C-alpha cells in the first residue's frame, strides 16, 4: 500500500472578517463587517465559482486574495503559510502574482 504525502491546501481562508478601514486606517467604531466568518479551502486543481448579489463582498474577497487589502496573518494562507506576511513565499518562488488588477478574473495566480 502506497503512502501518499498530505500536502497543505493551496489556498485557505479561515474565519475571514473584513471591514473597510476609515480615514485613520482602522475600521470605524461600531461598524458592521462586510465579510464575517468566511472560510474556503482550495487545493491544487480545484476550481471555485464565487457568486453573490451586488455588495456581497465577492470583489473584496478577490482583492484580499490579491493583497490589495490586508487581513490578520491567520485568515489567509497559501501553501500553509501566511499569504502576505511570509515574504519567503514570494522570494522562494513558491508563489508569484501576474497582473495588477483584480476584477472579473483579471488577477492571475501561479500556484503549483
């Protein structure tokens, strides 16, 4: 019987909570999060369709994945590491980004 190595999920979003920051860079006091307790796991080869009504947070989630909005290190992980706080991910070549716009699938990711 062959033993298969369990690789970490390619992309993990765990309990994502996001509120647009105010002028001082922090969420306004008493504001309700746009995204609250969102989780998603994608493995290599998976496909995901993100669907929702206007203002539901689809583009915001894509912007978070694209690094346009920062969240706590444990909320978004790529290859088991903090996506935008672990600089070894990009400097090692394990992760790179192509394109600069997040929109209707304009942002491209190269993932193993």
